[in-house]
C-alpha cells in the first residue's frame, strides 16, 4: 500500500474514483485467452446449474434457460415441496438455494444445511452444527465441498456428497462471521462480516480454512483512506461488508460493498469527522491478495444508515456504441452508480453536489448524484408511495439532523436495501425490488432511525437501463420488497420474485405485467433460482420469512420447486403482514377507559402514567377498540407542560388540537376501520383507534 498523504491533503480522496497504485500493472496485464475466458468468466449466463447465490460470479441472477416462457407459463405448477425443518415457523429465513449437478444446497434459520434432490425434493443429507439458529443467506459450493458459517465465527467445509465435516475453523477479531452468503472461486472462499466494531472482508483457502487475507472496512492511519477518520474512531467505525461480493476472474478483482459507519452511533457524526472510508463504499481488491485497487464512496460521512450494501452486479453493456465492462452498485439511496470495473471511473457521469450542512454533525459538503436520477423519490411526498406521516419536520435525501427528528425519503430500508438484483442478457436492463418507507433520523433514536408507526411500507419493481441510468418501467406492489426479495430473470423474458405475503410472482420482463402467481405459504426473503435436470427446467425458491421490515411476516420452512405440468397444490394463504407499520400494543376496549385517550402519556395494566412523554407509545391507551358510532374524547392532562394534538392520517378524519394542558376534545367515529393518529408537538407519539 502507498503511504497516506498528510491530513491537510485529505481532499485528494474526494474524487469519486481514486485509483490505487496497482492500476497501471492491471491495465498492462493481458486478458486470458478466449478459451480460458469462456471457462472462467464472471458474466456467463447460468444454464443447467445455478452454482452460487447470485447465479454467476457477477451476481446477475439470470438464467439462459427458456423452456418456461410466456406461451406456457400458465402450465407452470409445483413439482415438489419439502418442509426442511419439520414445519418450523420461526427465525429469519433469508437463504437463497444454489443448484449444482441436480442437487440444491440451502441453509435455514435453524442453522442447518440441507442437500435436496432437485428433481424429487428428497433430502439427501443434513448437517446440524449444534450451535443454534441464526440468520443465514446462502452456502457456497466448489472443489467438492459445501461451505457454510455458524455462530461463534466458524467457517466450515462439508463434503459435498455426504455432508460430513471436512474442516472447521474459528476466526475471531474481524466482526461477526455469520449471516453473509459465502462465495467460492478458484480455491478461495470469500466471507463478509456484520455487526462488528470494525468490519472486514475475508478470504480463506478452500483447502483448509486458513485465512488468506483480510481487508478492514475502516482504514487505519498510515494506509489508504486512513486520514479520513477523526482520531481513533476508525476502531469502532463499523463499515461491515454484510452482503456477498462479485468477482471478475479476468481482472483478478473482487468487488466488495462496505456498510454504514457509526463510531458510537450510525446517526451521530460529531466525533468522526472526515469521509470515513471505506464506509458506504464499493472497493475493488486483488482477488488473491486483497490488495486495494480502487474505491467509490457513494455516501460521504454517513449519518443516515444509507449504506448502499447490495451485492454488486457485473454487466457487459453498450454505451454510446462502445462495449463497456461495468459494475453496478447502489441501493438504499435509490440510485445506481454505474462504474468501469477496471478503473472505478463512472461510466455514467456522477456529480458531487452541495448538500445541506450541520457543523455539529461535521457533515461532508457534497454528495454524489448520478446523472439519470434516482429510481425512487428522494423527498417525502404528500401522496403516493413516498407520502409522509404528518407533523414531522421533513427533509430530502442527505438532510442533516440533530436532536429533532427529521423525516426523509428514501429511508434506510429502501429504495432497494439488500435485495438481489438481476441483469438480463436479453433486455439489458437491471431489475430491482424497492421499498417505500420514510424514516425519521435524530440523535434521540436508539436504532438507525425511526420508521414512524402507521407509515406505509409499500414497494415495487423498477427496470433501469444501466447504459443511460434511466428507468425503463416501474411497477407498484403492495409490500416493500427491498429485504432479500431477489429477482430472477430468464432468457424468455420472464421475471420471478417472491413477496412478503407468500406469493411467488412471474412477470413480463418488458413491462412488469403479472403473468402467473403461486401461494407458497410463507413470506419470501430470498431469490428464486432456475436449473435443469434431464432436459426439464425448474424454478425453485425458499419461503421462510424474515422480520424486516414486517415483524408479522408469515414464517415457514418451505423449499419449493416448479416445472411445467407440476401438480402439487399451493398452500393456504397465510395472514399477510400489515401494509403499514403497525402498533403492537394490545387492544383496550373503549368501555374500560371511558372511551378516552390521554395524550402523551403511557398506559400499562389499566393505569395511565403520571409523566409527560414524547416516546412512540405515548398515547394512553395506544390501541383503542370501539364499536361504530362511539364518541372518543382526547385529553391533554392539566399536568402536562406542552400543547398536544391528535392528527388522524391518512384518511383525514380529524385534526384535534393543539390542546392546551387541561383541554379536551371529542370525535365520533361513524365508519369502520383502523385509524392512526399522532401528536403535533412530538410526532413520534402515535396511536390508533380500531372501529368495528
């Protein structure tokens, strides 16, 4: 590595594409022969197998199989269903299956690995590490082994044929090695980390599990990017690479995305001045040594948890008549950054624009905006999927905050978050599932931001042309599909994607039109895959469910496979998750509390608190249930010190207040439904009335 320039020269790192010292050697190195390239290419379409999470090394989630097409999609049915964990309906099941030589390999939230016959659904072997359940996102297969992770920071290799342990290694000191999908290539196993003080991308020797190299997400003093952290905050800066990388073997390059920065808090930048590299960045590294090649930071000095941690997609595209090898990166900001994968130079220009500042947060003066725009709104709106709940102070993307909550859009749960995107070789479009969930940021929030109670959590699919970075079409869906809801595209211009209500959809890749649907029985937070056995094309997906962003998403342990003429019946539709972020407090009958709601007080076991609050549960009771025609009284106690309101949204039934301390006002509910309201003084405080 080169010596880091003095701190006063930190501006040298401001360009969007600083180039590492290895680039001249990289550009002078001849590419592999055509025969070798054909055998070891990042971006060849999958066919018989679907050998890794993401399909190929470029994470394209594309299959060249086309026997299932628009003309016969109506004949698609379930070939088999396997309940992998005896009917378990718990945990965060985010695992995508891989298919190799007719066998599917998959992990579950219970921590086990299963090998399943891709034709019959019969379980060939199962491995139980005995270390408890965990969130998992997918195994790797290569060199006759299946590679998995367990709690306790263990990396494990299993015999591909039997499931017996070949080696097991524990690697501490690099963050939590647990839920990131594993990638295998050319004798190496690539593993990301999550939830650590200082995240690291890791590479292990597939033969024995020895650590080959590591690359920390927070740069240390004396290394490239080391002067972008104030003091020693890099030691607790986070920047964990919590999604799997992409690999270009011809360039000998692995592309890894690093997550949000924190150093105490992801929303407080006061103590960690600087750009905070390599947080919120795509970093290109030597695949064999981990040596830095180049980086691109999409959010400087992040205080919004807006890390663009998606699995990078490698794509060969044509721009202005010239063939370009691109890496497409981005997600949470609702924007794609399309870069040359040899140099990191934007293929579509990216402009550094001035953004609002707050000296207390040590905000960076500019942020990168790709030309072509965003694929979701970047400010809250008064209607549509980005509409904001009332009473919050609002801002657009990159609006700073301090102690007062500022509601911005997109929130850190979308635009696209960590779903698996797809690049189609036939349409040349990138397909992305999105979520529309606004978030309020402030230093008073213990988490990464508040998704206000009652806020809609809808979503959709967007198709983006990476050659121009413009939206080709968009489709609305009732639920957010930004958390693992991967998209599979096929050569017959079909798209397959699962939804949180358990529905597996097939859509037209040209316009998003629904063509087919099937009820799997549980929420889907994984990518569908396609493979072929005995000349027959299959689609498979794991329906298990996860808690983000829908805590009430239906759970299961269902591995499904589909083929033309399949006859296995769908499962009964489970109770779908709530379309709005719900209030989970138990319902209180109006007759119990004299049909009265006390503003900005909490309620527990029949008792209203004596303390004025500004918390999310500061309505007493927070969940009231009354019959049609009931008059409900809203009361601001005389012992409160501030005026308070009850603003009903989005139906606009009432806007009570501001009520001074000691005042009351009533409203009669003459229509059935579920009605949310919040406070004008402290809009976090939210309640709902259910009228039956």
